[in-house]
């Protein structure tokens, strides 16, 4: 297939057993071992490279996703405008919703695009689910993070990613067992139609 560009979210089918899609910067995008006769998946708008034989579908694959978790707070970003800054950030990503500021660690720029998108959507989720503050018990704080992961997973699918990509992002970017387990469970609830 080689290099290709998508102007919108697009569905694909392949009969290949090992699927490896890269973004055009050579970074990992979608890697799957397919055990079935064929495999359907989506890609968001963007520039890609693959050596697989993939066929465009008439429409994107439909993933039946549960609704986003119920918000328990709302601190909306002013005018929906987020000011993104790159700094040394030991927490990787920190958002101040009231001020509309997202501070990302320099290392995040090096991550594959899908993981960057995951982190971005996760941080936006903090508008609805809160986040760390000294008054919260660890359990409540963990639940806020899990809700943000779920929010990110759903937004990734809307954008054109596949459920496994959000799970990989949680696993690789965070490595907290509670969040990995919750993310795996959530992804299992998403049905492909
Ligand atoms: Zn978070």
C-alpha cells in the first residue's frame, strides 16, 4: 500500500495476519495480530504508511460505545480555548481548566500521535471529572482518573481510532494497575458492528 493520506476518519478491511500501520513520521499507529479471516479497523484523518494490503470500506467501522461517565463537576475551559505549553513536567501532563492551560512534558512530543491524542482527551476529561486535590481520598482520585481514561477512549473512537489504541495508551503512558484494569474492562464493553 505504501504512503497514503486520509482527509477524514476511514474504515478499512484486510486479510493480512499481521497489521502494522505507521504515521508518516515512521511512528507506530496501529499494530494488530489478526487471527480471523479478515479484520476491519478505522484510521483518523492523517498521513500514514503501511506494507499491508488494506481496502477502504464504504464507511467507517461502527463501534457501539457506552456513554461517557456522568460528570461530577464542571470547570469548563474558558471559551473552549486551551493554551498548550511544553515544559519539563514530572506529572507528564497537567491541566488547569479554569485558566485553560495544559502543560505537557517535552517527552510527550516524541510519543506516537495516537498516544498524544489519548493524553489530550484524558486531560480534557478533567473538566468533567475533577482530578487530584488534597481533600480527595486515593480511591476518589483514582476514579476521577479512570473516568478521564474512559472519556478519552470514547473520544478517540469518535475521532477514528480503535479501542485497542486507547488501552495501549493507558498501559504504556501510565502503568498504574488500577487504571490498566479499568481500561481493559471498558474496552471489552465496546462492540464492533
Ligand atoms: Zn488525569
